[in-house]
């Protein structure tokens, strides 16, 4: 299926196991894929965040979350908008009209001439070779998705996109907080806010865990950020940039930079950096590559935040299922079944399956109850607003 909304709807209608998990009988029709859009637009972002916190609470109980060491990293995703559709903010002219104006200024054509697409591409390539081609977010925007920004993807392509940031527990690999930012927001601008949000999620999940160590790459290195982390009583493990200034006792951020250097270069700090590069990147691989979130199908920062919050919650739930079943994919579960069937008697397999089924049923009941309660509160608030406006 081509649409990200049609795929889960088709799977729920086709799979008997998913029907049973969701509480639908064989004779009942499952909701259409358009229901996902209507429900997402109707519910605010706070409800989606509550669902994420609820799943985090279940996962933390099953995986014994401590939350002491967290890893932070970011990646770019493509927006649902094309570069060829961008327009000038001041005049509203598109790329072709802009190039035609430049050709008239350069004396390539007259005002009455209409250049074809090949002439425009040839002139654009000439500007690129001379270093005159520059597409800035201050001058250009997308009319279909104004929240998107012109960014450079990891493969070197220039595209309209957003920035996704994960705060991951390095011990259990659970995503403590997942946020979507504008593509031009720098890592040093978003680090403190995401760390605070991760701690808030832990508190709302009724966990006694308290973040102690923050591990990130050199893109997050900034003297002011290190001082803020030290003021929050957090230990930073952020490698210095090659162009960082030398340490000086006259520097206001001397002690925070010194402690960060000592922690980063220690054996413990190098081990944490290896864990960060392995487990945080794995969360991006599961969510963006395997999970299909590398390109957004929605438009608008608010809608993408709603969608990705549930996406990150599903990833945390998959870690719980992997621990309970010992496999994270249907093929892996089939291989696990064959290994158990060849080594253990049938009664032991039945006990293991019944235990997993009881746990899944408990998770199913808790998820339904929490969602109905939250949806009921939101529905009552809407009805109250309708009655009071009459």
C-alpha cells in the first residue's frame, strides 16, 4: 500500500490476530483508514503525549527502566512538499519566474521572450558553477507546507524537511522523548528542552528514575549548554569540536568545559559514547528506516508531532513484545518456535505461550481503558464548549 494510513488499516482488516487484539469480531468491519486522520485531527497533541507516557510506563515496568544515562541525537526527515514548488516570500513568484527575471537582468533574454525549461535549466547550472546559486529559508518557503525548511539530508540532497530528535535510555533503549523541530533549529538550541521533557515524561509515568548523565555528539557542544547542564546537576558527555577555543581560567564556562572534557576522555565516557552511537542510531533505524518515517505523509509541524509521538510509543511497545516473546518480527518468531519445538516438550511451550498471552491481554485492557478515559474527558470538554456557546 502506498499510503502510510492505508497500510495499518489494511493490516487490521486482513489479520485475525490483530482483530482479536483490537477487540473486533470476525463479522465486524474494522475502521476505514480515514478514521485515523479524523481522530488525529480531533484529538489535541496533549492526548497523544499522554498515550506515549502511558506506553512508557508499561515499558519501564517490564524492562526495569533506570533512566540514569540518556543519549541524545537527531536526524532529518523529508517533508511532504517538493523543492520545485517553493515560492519567494516577498513577491510570491515561483522558481521559473525567478530565473526568468535573473535572465532578463543578465541580458540573456528580452522581457517579451519566454524561455523554455531547457534554457532555464542551462542558466541555473551556470549559476551553480559560478557559486551564485543560493536558496535561503529567509527568502523562500513552501506554499503547501510553510512549516517545512530547506535542509540538506544525510545523503547530500537538498530537500524540504524537519528535524527529529530522540532522547533514549542507554540501558533499555526506550525512547524517553521524541520531538519534531523545524529543520533549521540547531542541536544546541533544542538539547536542554528535550532533556527536561524526558524527565517530565518519567515523572508523569510515575517512575522514580532521575536523569544523571547526558551523552551526545559534538554537534551539541556549546559552552553555554554545558553550563546549563551543570546548573541542572547533570553530567555532560559531549566531545569538543575541533575549532573549540582553549581553556582559560578567565572563561566564565571554564569549570563546566573542564568537567565535560574529563568525563568525555575517561574510560567511562568513551564507553557511554559507544553505547550512544549504537543504541540511539538503532532507534532511528527502527523508527525512520524500517518504520517508514523517513518521509512524512502529513503537513504541518503540529500534525507531524502527533503522528510521530504515537510512532515512538509503538517502537517502545515493540521492545516489550520482544522481551516477552523473544523475537521482534514474525519471521524471528517463527524461527524461535522451531527452536523451542525441537528442544522442549509441548507442555512447556503451551505454558510459555499462555503466559505471553495473559501479558498481552493485560496490556490490551490497560491501553483500551486509558484511551477511553482520555477520549471521554476530551469529548466531555467539547460537548461543554458547544453547550456554553449556544
